[in-house]
C-alpha cells in the first residue's frame, strides 16, 4: 500500500523539491503552505506521516502539532526546524512530535527518518487499538466500561451508538460506506434501512461534537459515507 505523506511547508522551492523526491521514492504526497491549511488537511484526511515546518504563516508548526494531538490525531510528525533553534525542538517533542530535522538537511537523511518512523507506525497503531480508552478533543471513550465522558460529564450512549462509535474509532481515517457500517455494526442478518445509519450518526454527533451542525470529528463524505477523524 502506498504511504501518504502530508508536507506542511511554506518555501515553494523546498515543497517542489521534496514532493518530487518523495514521489520518486513511491510516496503519495500532498502539500499545504500555511499552518491553517495544514491543520485542516491533517485533521480531515488520513496520512501515514506529516512533515511539519515550525516557521509557517497563519499558524506556526508548534501550534499545529499541539492542536492535532489535542484532537486525537496520532499520525507520526517529523518537525523541520531552523538551525540552532533548540527550544523549538524541545517544545515540539513535548507537544507530541515524533522526530525533528534541522534545516538545511540532506534529503537522504530525511528519507531514512521517514522510513524509520513508518516502520514503527504499525506497532503504535496496534497499541492504540488495544488500549482501554480513546481520547479525542474533550471526549474520552472507555472501552472496558463501554462509557463515554466529556470532561467529567458522563455521556449516555445507547448500545448501538456505542458500537458504532467504537467501530469508527477502530477505523479512524477510513471512509466507511453505509453498507459496510450496516454489515459490520448491525450484523449481516440485520435488515435496517440505510437511513438507520444516518440517524445514529446524527445522534452520535449530538453527543460528541462541539457543534453538531458543523462536525469536526464525524464527517460526511458525500456520495461515499462517513469518516471519523478524531
């Protein structure tokens, strides 16, 4: 499977150079040239790795890293820092970055770090899937008790709502069709209408979204289904 990399970098020459080289190495690359655009793209689409510059217009890389981790996005992040900015490196790692590289750097070193980080990613994903709880934003889902919390407030899920939410969490970043959700959550022998999925998604949004009318975590992919990006 082709690995997807998001490059958040505002230097056009570097964007072009890295995009071409990464594509030649077999990666699928998307780029964003400011922090706001990068944050939106990283939160809305599944990527295998993010290359994140610290010095960005509109929102700096440290803020982007922090906001992604607060939203529950666990995609590995390699930060690109200016020479000598030790503070940026330390802060970036504390905010949840997985690695950093100082500009100017050799492309061969960047490729080695990307490969090393991607090798670790499957093990990290498995650990997350087997964890006792999952956190996104201010929502925490406890898999042992089948309960959810917003801060200290308990969220009362119906059984099917919880099953649907857990399925979304376990398949976060993937676009899931209504038929797939009906088969895997309701069961092959169940015969609810596809409208049932939409109704349960709407109920879930009322409980987990800061603004249910403008979902942040449980997105509609028009013509295809739904995607959870928490």
